[in-house]
C-alpha cells in the first residue's frame, strides 16, 4: 500500500446527503465539500459519487458557482448510505501485475449505524469502472483505522482493530497476518485508545499519522484534567519507544488538541490529525481555536512542498469525522 503523500491519480469522495450524520446541519456540509474539491482539483482529479441525477445537478451547480474546473471532476451516480469514503471505499495497492483494489467488509464501525449495504458496494463499482483486479479478504476493516509509511510499516490502534464488534474470531496475530497478506506490510506500530467522541472506537487518523517514512505526527492534550490527556500520553510514549525494522527511532512531531468542541451536549472528535494529503495541498480541519495556527504552522514545516490549507470544520465534525474520513486516494499507476 503506497503512502498517502505518494503521487495520486485522483481522490474519491461521496457527496453528503445523510441527514442522520449531520442532524440539523446538513445544509452546512455541502459548502465544505465545495471548498475541498476547489483545492484538490488544483493537483488531481476528483471522483465524486452522487445518489442520482438531481444530486449531481446540485453538486455541479454549487461547484460551477465557485468557478471550479468541472473537467477535473468525474461524477458517478452510485447511491451510498453515507459519505465516509475512507472507511467504505476502495483501498488501492500496487502489485507486480499492476494496481489492485482491496475490498474489506464494512459494518459501519461495529454495526452502529445501519444500513450500510450501498456503501459496501462501492469498492466493486470502482474496480469495475477502473478495470482493476479486486481482492476481498473477508474481514471487517476500515481505511481510517490504519496508516502506512509506504515502506512496509503500518500504524493502528488496539481499541479499534481488536474490538470484538469487528472480527471477534481473530487474534491480534491473525489480524496482522491479514494486513501483511493484503497490504504488503511487515512491521506494526500498535497504539492504545482513541479520543473522546470518536464513534469508530479509536481510528488512527484522529491520533497519529505518518508524514514521511520515518516521521510521525501525533496529537497531545496539554491539560492533565482533560479525559484525552492520559490516552494521548500513552500513545506518545508508545511512539517514542517504537523502532523501525532496522531498530531506528522515529522522528515524533506533536500537534496540539483544540479546545473541546461540544454540540448539543456531545463532545465531538475534533482533531488536527484528520488532515488529508493531496498532490498539491494538505487539507487540515480547523475549529475556530487559537491552536489552529500552531497546527497549521507545524504541518507547513512537515509538508513544505504542498500548500497547507485550513478549512473550518466546526460544523463538519458534528458528523464525527473530517477530511481524512471523507477521502480516499487513488495512487498513480
């Protein structure tokens, strides 16, 4: 599996439409998509899944209004239950025989939000459209639960991959073997718990991300009274002790956590780690917080050849995810 910063042929998205994901705020989410697509199309094509012709017309109208080059956007009238392409969409891998797709089973984060039957059909549709071979390992897995450095190292969390609502019949070693066979990885970094409000049981893309083969950026909470303090310190400690296959330590760079984002009494999983690395841009969620500038400056130093763009995600994170959760990269062949 290539690293996210390697060249893309395109980014895959699904237009937001599920009111239950953003109750009372759905109308505020489409403009965020327009902003995402505006920045992404400067460096790559965007494949956009829509439910029907009416939804396509709406999306086209909103994109055209912002003078976005629609020749860079490929529409697919493929109905979905929701818009979390990172977790239900195709995962691309390179093989000696060419690019292929891995099609994990998706059960909407342990069966929490049925239905998910339409989402589970997307990888097959993408494989058919692109003419790529598809492999179905037969286990439940989500793209947001793993991160790779493109050189055989995979980072994930115990709280998600070992959760009994995913693959209760598999041991940790058996799960590792599936990832070795499917993604070509050979070395693992296991973190512990996720952040408060994360309904995925601790996806890695809200916690820690590879920024280069030997650099990991990770979020930390500075307030000892905050419930995120201890689990994030534990994750930081694990990363500092982690070693590459040749026994070298990783360069660990920290990002702050924003102040709690709370809506209707619910704390949301607001994290700067949920950024997405495009060909020319890095899309970073911001939260109207003074720490936004610190996070952006840190990521600008890590991704100096790309434009690091902060987009207000205060409404977006009401859906319990941000830019990385919504995107899936298609590596260049």
